[in-house]
């Protein structure tokens, strides 16, 4: 139902952790990424590259990114 990604802050880990999360989450489930912040630019780029073709949204006022199709 929920996959929370809270791992390392570099490109490689962001990319691999995102692929794993997308494989684990059930249809309609929620993926949340922690520390999705420009300060962690490697992580941000890794997540976005791995989630290519999926819609994501930053939760306002947080450092969380959510798989957008999970909130509709």
C-alpha cells in the first residue's frame, strides 16, 4: 500500500531505490520519497530519471515527493 523511500542522497541510490519502489508498490498504492530537495540534487535527478513517464508531485511545505497517480 505504501512504499517510503528514505535512503542515500546520491544519484545512483535515488535511481535504484526508485526502480525498486516502483516495482514493489501495488496498483493504486503510494510511493513517497523523503529529502526531495534541491540541496540533494543527485538524489532528485536520480529519482526523476528512474520515474520517467510517471507523474510525481512535491507535497507543499515538505521535502516529500509522491507518485502523483496515487493521489487521484
